[in-house]
C-alpha cells in the first residue's frame, strides 16, 4: 500500500468516516481490502483460491481451511458490532488526549462498562509496536509511584499500593523531547532499574538520573556502557506529555529548567 493517504486509505473527517462505515458489511469490506488487497490468501497454506461461505467466512480450495477476515485481529470472536468497533477506533485515533472508558461508553451509547473497557484494552494493546527501537542520545530516567489517593500514607519510595513505574524520555537539543518509555518496576533496586534502562535505552546513550543509588553502575553495563550524568536539579519532569494518563489525584512538579517531572501524589 505504501504511505497511507487521507481520503484514499482512511477517512479525512467524521463525515467521511460515517459515509464509509454505515453498516457492518462496509466494515468487513474495508477489513478485507486491508488484509487481502490483491485477493484472498489462505493463512495456513498461502493458497490464493477460495470462496466466500454463507456465514461470511472464506474456504480455501487447497487445504479446506475456513477463516474469517477478522481472524487474528482485535475484532476476532467479538459479539460487538463492527460499526461500534470502528467508531471506537476513530474516537481513539482522533482524540488529542486519548479517551477514557467512561467517555467512550457515553459516546458509543453502550450500556455495559465492562464491554467498553475490554474494547479499549484491546485497542491500547495493539498500539505497542513489537521490537521497537530503544531510546538514543540523551535520555532522562526516573521512577515514580502512580495511582489514586491513599490517605494516611506518606511520601517516599514505599508509599501505599501504588504501581512503581520507570520512565525514560529522550531529550532533544537545543530543547524539546522525543520518544518516551514507561514500564512497571518490581522495586527501586539497582537490579530492577538497570534492567529497565538496558531494555529501553540504547548502549552508548547518555543517561541523566537523580542521585538514587539504584542507578549506580550504569556506566559499566554491557560491552558498550552508557554514560551516566547526575542531574543537579532536585528532580526533573518525565511525564509532562502524559498528563492525560494521570488520575485526578496526580499532579506534576515543574522545575525551572522546563524539562520533565514525574507525577507525585497530591498531599
């Protein structure tokens, strides 16, 4: 297909979207065109001869396999109409700050919150590209606890039942930010932090951290060690562009440098 073009490979506007995908049959035709642009191809034997059955599936002439165009996709074995699925995809793709399950439930006018939550979970899962490249250049790394309010629990690295999350952000010169990586951490030990950094940062990069002892030894990891620099600031931002992902009980600390800061619980 090459580089997708608006209006030819996908809708340019909401009006065009509604015109393209009025029925489930329209959605199936679009999925068939995406999956088999030159005609049916059997996923088992790669045979190109087959015919459509009465239930909408295809049967391969060579091996007899029966398969659906939705097999192996997020739409596989779903009882939710494809028109709702496509609308959910459109809302997620066009929303500037993403969309929450409750907002999606209202937009789709679906009675079950669990159904919408499952749809959104599938959509988010396919947004992560397998084998994606690690961060390069200058990368700021920090860790933080993310979660809702937990009254009576103080600050620090052991507060409450929050999820300890590692954050790594590319720093562009002379200013700005690049790609970002987040991952849950088992703890704030050197083993966990080093594993997070080596999984998400390319060897040879310059890693900026705070003075936490868990980051010691990064400059000795691997055959091409990373360069570690300790920030002189009391902290730095690492989630400014992820504000919409934080719960209302999360606020961001902003430092004079204009860089990134990790979220912290509102006292």
